[in-house]
């Protein structure tokens, strides 16, 4: 029996951040990732007869996302060498460990952890993600070296990652 | 924690931004292949970046209209990557629009199904971080299915997608009753509706028997506390019914419906949008001739009254006067219509010939300041040492998402030698149709 279309739409809306992240990891460009995500959305609804249920859909979406992401890279010859199948397989295993956590829980944890950042770090996150400024553009805007920007961004992400892991561990006790 | 992790995260963050040189990609791939801890960090980075992008942006955008889709296909999306771009709005909107299109195309029964009270008729397809709902049954998380009944939004914004494919953006305070999968009742507040072709006939009821039947379009609708209804059609056409006489509104027209009768406003020749007189149009028009200005000034910026320097009248706003710090900020909060597109236009001049660009960062923000609706930098390189200087006109466009919107102008001139001043005059914001051509300068069509 095929999955209901509204289940597909609901899952795609609810989990679009996770799927976007998966595609973004492969294509290294958020705009390309969003285009690929749109393609995957169309495919999921068109091919719904092949998808049994919500559990099947999660795996199906990841395979489709991987295929479409690599296809997008192949069509743009200016792109650097894509990840090997071996590397994507290894990353898939890592992605699978995050499937149990809902996107909403992660968003909540991120909001809590954001409050623990310094005002300057929060401002950086806001510029980077609210305004969509890449590191290179941020460097120009803030009149800093690009390396300094990426040092700051990496520290913010490390702090957020550590905080979220601790938060999730506390919540799961 | 080692420095190696920091260095790896720097490389990985640059990779996601597209800032990592091509030759460094293989080295990054090799590190990921070799080290499970780095793979864990990399997946965290991707996941957190995507969630932050989604959380902050909350586009609440209308699903891609034919105009937007066409613009993207033709590569008209010329907004810089550094801003909250049209391409992002289009991509996210397309996610919903395409899904709904396919949903509809592949599921003809979805229109004719009968519904029990608990049958989902819509889905919560987006909401802002500060959205507060009351009286909602069950979860109000993204993707939650909504059964028939009332949805009251106290504050923030939310987007509801009906099963028919019609999408409405709500701005709190607002109360919408979902009647079935292609019909709602706006009891109070403001909604912005996008109705794709397949949802033709989408109906919004209003107090006193008023019904607005959509014919495949985009419109704004407000019900005030006394039960009066205001309707503005941005694309396509709608019927309004339940009053005598009923009528049809096409794009650019508007109506106020009070006490069973409609006052209709149609665009005059040369106009693209006609609004009821109580809606501010222009939203802002300040030539600074009269004090005080509606702007709040911080830092090195002030209203100036030196007639020989003004290119119009005797007053203007001067940034960096007296060659002190470049830190002037002019800010103003405006009462906007959620879902309405506005055109912002102003004139800038650079006085004196010093090297560097006279630059003004233009930011339009939601009331909370969390979301940027517009971020641009207006720049004038060529200065003049004769008075008055010749001004340059800048024109931008944004779509409001709430009842209030913040406009912030920040002097970011590259004025290291403090060798010039930046003058601002004739700032004007007018509501426009989203499909109207951007007017570069001169007379505005609306």
C-alpha cells in the first residue's frame, strides 16, 4: 500500500532542516542544496506508489537526496571533486544516529544553547544564519580577515555542539 | 579538545559556505574518511547550520507564484548571496508549492472527501519562534495536522496550508476558523492568502455574512474588531459575496466592506494599486523639511538645515558631519500590512571629493529584529565639492511580515580620512503590487 500524499508533505515540512543538512553536506552550497531539496520533494510525491509508509519514506528520502545531490554536482563542471561513495556511506552511518532526534527537539536545544553564547557570538550567528552572510562576506563587512571569521564560527559551533550534546543527554535521562 | 578539531571545523564551515578552495576539498574528504570523530563533528555542523538557517529565516513566504518561479528560472534572482535572498524564498516556497501541486494532481479525491470533525483539513506549515497559539487542540509543531476548528494566534506569525493547496499567512493577533479543506472563517485579524490554481474556489468567510471567494490568486484580508472587512487583491481576482451587490475585485483593487455595503477602489490610469484611504500611502514620505523627523538618530547623524547644501528645499539628513566617527544610525518603526510589498526609495549625495565610497546600509527588519526582510548597501563613489551635490536615487523592495516593521539606515562609509559627508533626502516608502515593475527613479506608479 502506498503512503498517503499528506504524510509525505507533513514529513517533508517537519524534517526539511535535516534533509537540507544532508544535501548541503554533499553539495557544499546551501542554494544548490535548496534546489535539490525541491527536486526530492517532487520526486517523493510522484513516486509515492513505491513508498510503503513513513518509516520507508525516511530512508527513501535520503537515497533520493544523495542521488539528486550527486546529479546536481555532475551537471556543474566548475564544482570541486564530489565526495566518494565510501565517504558518503560512512557519513550515512553518522546521519543514521541522529534519526531518533526530532527536528523540533533539536531546534529547541539550539535556542537554549544560543542563550549561553556570548553576545558577540550570538551576533555572529545572527549575521551568518539570519542574514545568510557567508564567511567571506562577513569578513568584508566586519573588516576582518576571513580566517578570523572562520575561527570565530568554528568556536561557536563547537560550543553549540557540546551544549546540545549535554542538553540531549540530560533530557534522555 | 585539540586545536585540530578547531582547524577542522574552520575548514568544514568554509566548505559549507563554498569558501573552501577546490584543492582543499580532497584534503577535507580524506580527514573525514580517516576520523570518526571528525565525521561526527561534521554532521553536527551541517545539522546545526541547517536548523539555524531554518529557525532564523522563517520565511513564511507564499508558495512560489508563477512570477517568482519564472524569475528564478530565468536567472533574474540577482540578489546578492549575502542577503536573505529571493532564491531562498523561492526554494522553500517551492518545497511546499510543488508538494501541494503533486498532492493535488495525484490525489483527486482530496477535494471531494467528506470530513468528520477530527479529520485534518490543514497543516501548520510554518510559524515564527515567538508564535503563541491559544485554544489549539494537540501539538502546534511544524507539520502538525489541523482539524476543523479555530486557530487563535496571540502573537508572532504562522502559516497554514489547507489540504486544497491554499496557503494563508496569519499575523497575531488573529483568529481563523478552519471549516473544511478549502474554506476558513477569519473572525478577526489579518491574513495573507496565496491560492494556487488547484485551490480555485478557496473561500474565506468574515463576520456579517461576508464571503471572499478566490479565483486563483493572492490577496490580503483584514477583519477589524468591529467586524469590518478590508480586502486588497495583489494578483488574480476574487469575488466578494454575502452583501448587495456582490462584486469582483481584480489585481490592484481593494475594498472595505462595512454594514453590508462595499466601497471599492480601482486603480486610476497610471496607477497599479488602489488602497482604501485609511491605509497610509505613502507609508513614509520624509523630505526632512519639517522637524522633528520620524527617525531616531544615533551617533554621528542629524537633520541639517543648510539650504545651500540641500538639493531640494532647505533640509536634509547629514551623516558624518564634522569629519568625526562614521557611526550614524537613523531608525524608524513603521505600521505595515503583513504580506504587503513596499518600495523604498531615497536619494543620497556625497559631499567633497575624498577617496572612498559614501555607503549607507539599508536594513528592513521584522519588529523583533530577528528576521531581515531587506539588507542592501547603497553606495556613492563620485563626490562633489560644489553645492548642492547631485543626488543618486536608490530603489529597493521588501514584503512586510508583521503589523510593524523596522527600517534602519547605517552609515558604513569607507571614510578613513574623514574626507566627505553623506547626505540623505527624500525618503519614501509606498505599497506596490509584487508584480509591479521596480521604478528606478522619478515618479512612482502607486
